[in-house]
C-alpha cells in the first residue's frame, strides 16, 4: 500500500473539490511532486452515490465507504495515512467525533491535517452559535504542546455562497415555475448594507489541496486562514440580482432572516433543539461588517 492522503467528507461541499484538485495536482506534477506515489483515499458514507462514483473515476483516487467516527489509530496506520483533509458537518457531536479523529491521527503519526473551520469572527469561546465554539475548542486543543507533532491548518470561510444565495435561487425558481407569481417573500440571510466576502465551496477545495501537497507543512503549521471570494456583496445587491433574473421588482423581502433555523430545530432530536436554535446567531458577526475581505 502507498502513503495516503485521506479526505474526510469527500462527497461534501468542500471535499469533492479537494479530491478533484489533489488528483489533478498529483497527475500534473508526476514524479516532481513532493507527494509523488501517494494515493488519495476519499472517505464517504455512501460509495454508491453519484458524487462518490465520479470521484472514483479520477486518477489516483480510491473511494471507501467508511464512517470517520470509527477511525482509529490502527486504521490510520493500516491505511498508511500521512496527511488528511477534514470537513466535518455541523452536528452536536462534532467535537467528540473530530477530536477523536485528531487524537487517533496524532498517535498514528499523521504528519499534517488541513481542516475546515468557520467564520473567523465566530471562532471564540463566547460565540452564541454552538458549532463555532466547537471549532474554537478544536483549534485550542490542536495548539496544546501534546499536539506539537501533528501539523495543522484551519481554513475559515467568511460564508459559503451556496448558503448565502440559497433562498434567492429558490425564489427565482419558484417565480419561473409559477409563471411570475410571488406567493412568498424573498428571505435573505444578509444584512441590507453590510458587505460579506462570500466564497464558493468549490474554491476552497483547491486551496486545501495546495496546502496538503506542500513539501514542508511546517510553513503553514497552526495557520488560521480566512478565505473569501473576489467580491463582497450586500443584501441589497442580492435583491437587485434577483430582480434582474426575474425581470420584475421583488414585492416583499426580508433581511437578516434566520427563520430556516426554526425548521432545522423542529426536525432535530429534542435534546439538541436548543443547540440548533443557537445557529440563529451565526450571522451576527457578518451583519456587523466583520466578514469582508481579509477579516481579522
């Protein structure tokens, strides 16, 4: 078996583009790559899905259906994992699962981990959104002396474009399907005037891939990098974009609308509903204008 670059969450938002970029880089660089001869192991919950089957066709990629919560030190050693990409889901058990994986990685001698974090302004111990505190806790854990042998980098996206534009896209779709009816208001997460440096998830994967194939991971060790797209956008600009798409004024709309979280909480286990509801606070730092360009 060859040394391995493990991609956890390979069929997720950022994982797919990370796998594709890794495959392309290793193919193009060939024997000149510092990681020449490494295989790419794409971990997924369903190897039969369309995304997983596509990844399996890429050069150097092996798709494996396996629950990353079950990853152990022995499993990582058996797979000869040298470097890893981790994109964990927003889940009440995230800290338990990801920290367990990182402990196993430390003990298995994994050299370098690149992980997806969240909005930089939210990565703090007093953030009201529970999952942001999880990212803070994981980064603090990784910063302790015992974890010094494991090199790591966190990528902190300001906001994902798919989430920012989801309701706008749905509004346009329903407008077209109903021949111009506006039965519901356009609900936007954004503030009308605070610009947000959103980024497409597909643009994050290549950044992670470049970090993972770097000859010397110590260069980016303990790096916490804010990632954003080329342009900031406001809620008013989003409304204007929708109006251009439908060719008509939007009659009713709301800004800073987090009502979708209510539906998430209603579908969650009773013991987790309060945690899910805390996601309503996730955008507040962006509404205060701390999500533009290269944020601090």
